[in-house]
């Protein structure tokens, strides 16, 4: 159906202002929910009316997480607060090159190893951030003076050491961070440096999804270095060069969000058919809602790690892990984006239905002295999910 041919802007001001539209978006967004119909019968196939149904969501399909810092090691209060809310994590600094090899040849992965133990124990999905960072400010000091074969040898050693140690552990890797804005390695190793990083990372850990990650793509159209066209062009350039680039990372460093612009940018990036993540979302409820509602966004990662001297950029809690106002809003959204325990009785046709968020479920059905428990996955789909349950 054709809905719109012309967008008309009207202003009461006498002086006209030129308006430029770089991209427009008008589309309905699918909710991350699906109808479920539970049919209950006895062993002869007779429908059972009045059977008790209890529905419990065990896990969510959508990944919503936060950065964690070394302060989570051995901190049971921090760990409890985190695991109660999030199913995904990213290490803030502990995997970055300047943290794992502050001096050439002196590798130290102890903090990352301990943090990985925590996420493993709690079945939390974890992103790898990052292998390289084009910004010289966040490049190890000893690397800054290297050139030619010495630099190439150092980067080869870095990527092979990191990827072989953690092969299969991290679901994502930000391979070369913020390469739209900075070019430390490409200026010294040539224009194919990033392509080589992606190729090597894929060889070392073929199970990981490799991301390009940058800022000011969804936040503003004022940064000429990171327009959506620049991002798309660079992604296509890498893929054409043979890179197994499989994900788009958008650092959401918002100050005053422009939601229509954000939507248009995500729409355009969605045409690449790659997973899209908001990787460093600085808290604003409307940004989180927009990201969650867009069908092409696969996950959101807040940047809320706790530091010894206080939180960085955005505080969800105080130092006793009592929620601040921002934390209350995040908790509200987490509760809103899950199927809270629901239940009822089958109707005269032996049917009970509900509209659930995508994820894993446990269903308990009982009638008289008979009961059964079953689990199922609710995946994306337009049709109603039907479950046939028999009580013996």
C-alpha cells in the first residue's frame, strides 16, 4: 500500500530555512513477541478443559547487557546486581592491548581470565573489545615508536596471542576500533592493515562474529568522518577485499538524541543484512526503546562499569548497589521486555494462549493428580506457535 509521496514541512516563521534530508524512514516495527497456543488433551486425545497452566520465561532471545570492569572480581554484591539484570557483558578495558601488554613482551591476561570465569559461571554472553584501536591515545606507548617490520611483528603477535588464548570464548570481536575516525595502523602499515586484521582474526577464531565499531554514526549527522554513507562504504570495501566482517557496532554516545535520524541510519545499515548492536549506549530511555524496537538491532550493551573512583559516563547505582533514577528506568525496561510469570486455565476447547517475548520457556500443566513440565523455544515468526501437551 502506498502511504506517502511527499513530506511537507510548515513553519509559522516568515524567514524560510532550507531543510536537507539525508535519509528518511517510515516503517512499522515488529515487536519481539509471538503468540503461543497451548492445546491440552488426555492420552486418548480428548480436550481437557480447566487444566492449570503456568508459564515461566527462562531466558530471553534479545541480549541486553553492560560493560564490566575488574572491580567485579570477588565483589559478590556487584556480581549479584549484574546477573539479576543482564544476559550479556563486555570487558571495559581489560582486553585492550595497553592493558594486556603494557610493556613489550610482558603479557598479562590475569584480570581478563578472572572476569571470564565470572561470565562463564553465570552463562553470560560476552563480547571481545577490542583487538586493535586506531586511536593513538589508546595504543600502547611502546607501540607508538614502532615502524615497518617491527610494528608488523608486534601486531601479528598481539592478534595471535589474544585470539588463540580465547578461541571460542567471545561471541564477538571488535577488530579495529573506531577506524572511521583514526588511522594509526593504516598510516603505518598501509591501507590493507584493517583487512589483514579481519582476515587473521577469522582464521584464529572462525566461530566469532567480527565487528566494525565506531561512534557518531547514529548520534549525529554533523561528524563528516562517520556518516552512515562512510560507514557503509568502509564495510563494503572490507567485504569486497575478502574480510569476514559480520557485524555492525554503533557506539551510542548520545547527548541529545535525534530519534528519527537514529531510525533512518539503522534502516540504511540494515540493508547490509548484518547483525547490528548498540555497543556503548549512554543511557536515555528513548534511545533504548528505539534500539529495542528496531528489528535489525540484535543487542544493546550499556557502558556502566563500576570503577574504584565511581562509575564512568553513566551511573545506574550508588556504591552500595542501590538504584539511582537511571537504574530504575533500566530495571523498568528489563521487566517490560520479558514475559513475567503468567498462568491460567484451558478453555472449553482445551486451549490456553499468551503473547510472549522471544526466548526459552518452561510450561507446567496440571489437572487433578496429573501434571507435566515441558520446555520450548519461542523463535521469531509471524505465525502462532502451537504446542500440543498430553496428560497421562
